[in-house]
C-alpha cells in the first residue's frame, strides 16, 4: 500500500459529494421505476428487479458514507450529506419492503397502490432534480423541492382514501395485510418529503 505524501496529508483530496449524492438518487430513481412496474404487474421477475436495484443503490450509498468518514472537509455540512443520503435510501428500502410483503402475504395490487407507487417515482424525480440543481441553480432547486412536497401530499391523500375503502370490507385478515402495504408507501413518501426538506435546509445555509 503506497504511503501518502506530505502534500496529500496536508491537502487531502476533495471528494465530490454532490456527484455522489446525484449517483445515489439516480440509482434510487431507477429502482422506483422498477417498483412502479411491480405495482402494475406484481410478478416475481419485476420483484427481483426492485431487489436488484435496491442492492445497487445500497452499494452507491456505502461508498458515499465511506468517503464521508474519510473526509476532513465537505462542501456542505456532513450531517446534511448523511441525512440526505439516508432519507433517499429509505425511499427505496420501503419500496423493497412493499414488494417483499406483497409477495409473502399474497396481497393483490390495486389502484391505490399503483397511484402511490407512481407518485413515489415522481417524488424521486423531483428530489433528483433538486439535488442536481443544488450547487449552481438555487432557484430551480427550490422549485423541485416544492414539487417533491406536493407529490408527498398526493400520496398521503391516496393513503387515507385507500384506508377508507379498505375498512369497508369485513375481511379482517385482508385489512391487516393490506394496511401494512399502504403504510410502507406512506412511509416512503414521508422520506421523500424529508429529503426535500434537507435539500431546502442546505439551500438556506448556503445562499
């Protein structure tokens, strides 16, 4: 293993955390595309695509966190970088949990699941665009933050509507299983809103 030169010790390499965050959120965005496909057609093949995408996104996040731990200087607060990365990661984690439980509990898809899945993908696109604009286009970034929040509100409305419809049935087992699926989707939307809020906090601190 090569030793670090004195210059490298005094002036450590500046890692591009903007680029790493963009890579992570892009991987999550791809995973949520796969999730919308699963929500519309919940086959084992489509479920595997979500699982594979989640593993890939996890790999990107591990690199980011490792680099964060090695860095003395970061372009934005390291706590914000870590929190944003975690919130984005959680979006796809909840999608993966949804796939697993729909498969294990044999929960059939419905229009609420489809609409919420599509909105989660929309939210990931807005968060992705916000992060891409974060460094140089603050005004445009703020617009994407607002849109991400709106998609989260849309999911929450669908979540409540879904529960109202679900509780009309007398099938207690179906209620218990399906409610958990809806809750995962609602939680994923909460993480999208959290990611948008963190981006907004970074904007306020750096403008």
